[in-house]
C-alpha cells in the first residue's frame, strides 16, 4: 500500500512543484508540455515491462526496487546539491520516474486483490494473463 501512496504522491504533487522549477528556465510552451507528458509516456511504456517482470519476481520485490528507483529519479529531477541544475538532467529524471512509478502501482493492485479475495469466497474473479 505504501508503494501506491508513493506513486500517487509523485504523480499528483510533483506537477505543481515542477511548474515552479520550470519557470526558472523560461522554456517555450512545447518543452513545457513535454515535461508534463514524459512521465505518463514512460508510464504507458513500462506497464508491459512490469507485467513481464512479475512473471519472474514477486510483487514485493518489484515494489521495493521501484521505490528505490523512483527515489533516485527524484534526485535527478532536483533541485539537488549532488547534480548540476540542467534541463536535460531534469527531463531524464522525469522520464525515468514515469518508467519506474508503474512498478509501484501494478504490483500493489495485485497484492490488494490477493488479500481481499479470501474475504469474499463466493465472489468469482477471472484474472487474465497477457
């Protein structure tokens, strides 16, 4: 559940802070829009990769690795005392954040389904595989 909280925190509360950070760079509107869309484009691409990784790894392993990787991508987005304040590093961090945030959401939903199914034994659930 904490994995989903971290994922939605990054998605929902990162954008207002990001708009203030991007105002420092005086970007044109197309680059401004690219920063807000790269997270969700990465999310779409990595959804399939996470489903494939769940065939080999446990849900919790994927959630823990995703949490560490999202944390590292937040350092790239900055501001950070470790890295220079450049637009390219911020864009790479935001894109990686989109790739890794999926590994927090999908396994958490599967875990919640696995926990709730024994509580409702009469309810039939059909789970499909890719």
